[in-house]
C-alpha cells in the first residue's frame, strides 16, 4: 500500500476531504478514518510512515481524549493535533498527553488549522 503520513479523525466528510486535499498539495498523504478502530488499524498498518494524527475534539469529546491517550500508548512517535473551537476547554487535558497540542479551528482565533 501507498505510504500514509497522516490520519484524520472526526473532521467530517467535507472538512476532512478539504484537509486531505490541502495536505496532499504539499506532498503529505493523509487519509480520513471513520472510527476509532480504523484510526488504530491505520496507525498499525503504516507504523513507519504516519507522523501526524489530527482529531476533532468537538466531534468526539471525552471519547476523543481517550483515543488520544490510546494513540500515545501504542504509537509514541506520532504527533497529535487536537482541533477544537474551544481550546480553553481542552488545553489542560491535551497538554497532559506528550506530543499533543490543541489547535483552534478557523474563525476562532490565531492558532488555526484549515
């Protein structure tokens, strides 16, 4: 299979496809995962090439935080970006997971991804 550099989870189909296209335009192959199990399967399948997992916390909430923790335990090399429109709500929780950071969604502030 072709190398995958990033996995997107909880981004929704339109936003997810837009992010996949933008990343692809700069040579970074990302794929959308439709569920937690698929995120972990993709990480295992592309263990040597995945560098980034992007998770939308607004879609997954505390379940998404649990996923971030599972990713960290199984794949300590991967960078985790947690997207949210409420960074102050999630900042402390996500900062407790090494290699993870909160990024504010577009329109919500200066640290934006999209």
